[in-house]
């Protein structure tokens, strides 16, 4: 990995993608911030 390159945690990417999947399946959409607030993930 190059020095100074930004790295995004896999879980952060997941939270960014979930709203697109919810929308695709015509389910109520939540924002990444809402999902993170409800998540029970421990780092």
C-alpha cells in the first residue's frame, strides 16, 4: 500500500452500500449514518 493512501474499513464500505441494496429491492432506505447508529459491531 502506498504511503498516504486513504484506507476504508470493510464495514464502512458495507454501510455505504446497504442503502443501494435496500433501494434496489424497494425496501425503506436508511442512510449510512442511521445504519452505523443502530449497528452492534465492535471494532
